[in-house]
C-alpha cells in the first residue's frame, strides 16, 4: 500500500468511524514512538475537523499538514526532543529551529499544498501571541494550524513521547480547557471536548 492510499484510508476511517477511533486512541497503550505521535495528532485534528464540519478538501491538507508538522524534529538533536522539564534559553532557541527546518524540507516538494506548509510553519503559534516562531496571534494564525496545534498539545499533555502515559485523556482534556483563549480559541476546545464525549 502506498502512502497516499494509506492517508486516504485513515481519513476515510476518521470520517466514518469517529467513535471507534476516539476509543482506540484513548485506550492505546504507551510507549509509542514519535512517528505514532504525529499520526495520532493527525487523526485527532481530522476528527475535530469532522466534528466542526470542515469539508473533505480542507481535511486532506489538515491531515497531511498535521502529520508532517514536526518533520523538522528529524534534524534536531535527540537530546532536545527527549528533554523533560523546562528548556534553558539556548536549548529553547535550538528547539524552535525545527519549525523552519520542517518548512524548508516541505518546500522542496513543488506539488505540496501550501496549506500543509502553513500548518508546519504555524503549529506552535498561540492565540495570545506567545507562541513561536513569529509570535502571531488570534486570527493571524491559519485556521488549519489551530486544529493541528490543539491536536499536538493534547498528545503532549497525554505524554505520548514519554515511556508511560502522564495523564488520562479526561485530565488532558481538562488541561486543554484551562488553556482556552490562551493557546486556542474557546470554541475549538469546546468542540474537542464534545468529540471526546462520544
């Protein structure tokens, strides 16, 4: 099976078997690797997009953009990726470079949808302007990047890159709710909570 077919099948599953996928994602045992973390985030973003009513032509670049958003981490020192706790200033500066590295990798493919690149560029931006790399805020953040950002944040809270799950999906969702209007639009968080309640 080629990668394009696999992506199509995953999107089809998310659009048709939403409840099953929510259950599978919430009961999947950890540890998992960084590749699975990206796949999980892409599925969450797709499920949320379906919940809100985005059309297939928006969902496809959302899935692919979320899946590839952290591709620049492949060029980042492993110690920074596995770092737990707070970064020192120079470590955080080095870590933030993965966004630009990812964008540079993706722009090498002339046929790639620009929305995919936009997601990679903006998936660490925050509603309050305290994100990176540009510190853009609110409506300046592309809509699809907001979905990807929320999905990645949920996976990070769960501890998907840790050896064991840090918190339950319910507690992770509660933490997302506390971050509404700081990192994410409130309506997006509320819709994610409804999705989780399926």
